[in-house]
C-alpha cells in the first residue's frame, strides 16, 4: 500500500460492502458453524496501549464494516472481551476477515460449487484483513501487531471476477483503494439484483468461451 485513499473514497468502498451484503449475500446466507470468539485483541493482551475502539470508531463510517461482520456470526472472530477498550485496528481486522470469509462461502454455495476449500476461505480472510486493516490503520495512525500476524496470500491464490465476483472485486478494490479515484468503482455487478443473476452471467460467459 503506497497511497492512503481519501476519506470519501473509503466511505464509498465501505458503502459498497454494505450495499452488496444487503442485496446479494444476506438473502443467501445459510446456517454454518456456530459463532466463536477469536484471540484477544492487542489491548487485552499483556502489552496494551493501542488506540481503543471507543476513541476511533465512535460515529465512524468504519462501524458499517463491523455491522456487516456481526451479521456473519459463523465467520466473525471478535475479541472475547468486547468493549470500548478493544484495539480499534484489531476490531477492523477481525471484521474484514469475517466479511471476506462469509462472502466467499456464500458465493461458492450460490453458484452450485458445494463447500469451498478451507484454504480458499482462509486466503480470502487473510487478504481482506491485511488490505482493509492497513487502510484503516493508515487513515487513523493506528498501527497494530495484528497487521503482521500472518503473511498476506499471493494474488494468484485469490478468487477473481470469473469465479467469485463479489469477493474477488472486494479484494481487488481494497488492494489499491486510492486507484478508485482515477477509475470509479463500477462493474456489471451493479446491474445484478441477486446472486442468481450473478450466477446466470457467469454461466453465460462460460458458455461463450
């Protein structure tokens, strides 16, 4: 990440997550693994001192990402001691991972692919956590050890527009959010009203190749 996007671009990308989740993902969600907490955040470990959620996230547009993650309980792994004193960047990292993991799983089911490979879901979670949390940390000057907790997956291991379009676009947009100021966010996904429409487009494209 070489350029931090402006606040307007960040708000647009967060809004796109909320919009796509409500329109495409939420109607297709199915019962999955029971919810479970993740590891303690930085501020609830032995060496606290990171910027707390109550300070950074109050009245912030970033809360939208956390709300979407909360709607994906089988994929959300928040701090087991949730409070306003939690590390804000840890909270965003967990939320980003939940969104990507939940989207990848839901898309995979919707396109009649059965269960996704565990490694695919893990790679999507790690990529989103890395890319989205770095943007958050840069914007709010909120560095955090969670950002280096695991290596980011290589791009070739991640889904693209021809396999899991929503998840693929999510990861691509947050890989370089500043680029959206030069290339406005727009795609054929904007014209779909649900994952059934997305599946039909994918099938149509495969039949013509």
